[in-house]
C-alpha cells in the first residue's frame, strides 16, 4: 500500500536553477580538471618564457609597454627600449616592485646609432636575447618623395639576429 508519510519524508526538492548538490559539484569539477589536463597537457610549461631574455622596442607606450609588462609578469628579463626616459624609469620601478628584471634603454630608433646601441646594450647586459619584439612605431606624414629616414627596427633586427644565427649554426645536429 502507498505510504504518503514515508514518501514525503524521503523527498528532497530538486536543486533550483544555478544550484547543485555538493556531490554533483565535486564530480563536475573533477571532470573539468581532467578535461583541462587532457587538452592543455603541459602547454604552460612548453610555452613558458620564464628565464628568457627579451628586447622590446617601443616599450614606453601602448602595445610595446603591454608586451613588456606581460613578459615581466611571465618571468622574462626585459630590455625595454624607448625614447622617453621618464616612462622607462616608471616601467623599471613597476618591474622592480613586482620582482622583475628590467633593463631600461633610452634610444631613438630613427637614427643609425639608436637601434645598434640598444641591441648591443641588451646583448651585453642580459647576456643574449631570446625574444625580439619590434613594437616601435612611426607616423609618416610627408609624401613618399620627401621621406628621408632610416628604418630603425630593421637595424635592430639585423643587430639582434646575428647572435641567433651564430647560435643556430654552432649547435650540434
């Protein structure tokens, strides 16, 4: 025979939308963690830049500054190149407060000496460069026929690329 009292005593209302029992939450969290491990594997270790040395041009403003900050947070040593000494000092103070290593290099990449000096300073003081980010920007407002400028990022790249090429050739096969 049907016993209403025992049925009501064992009844528990289903969870409302957005709620779940503790067991369901634990089971879902375990599945989520296993799925993340399976998908990600050792992705964060494989793509880690901790301990790497980066040279970032245009590091005093905009995208260059953001990249320098992200690299510092990720554990890289950063040579920050820019024209504004005050902004470089501010970035250096920010890096020091977070325990990062930042080498501020004031240079004008539109000159012949600027990119070469910046690259040499980074190579000498950091002991090499593993990552190069050319984020320095220029605004060209004159017609092509009147432009007389050098491309600083190309000079910076060519100066930094020499050690990369040498290191690649010197590795055993």
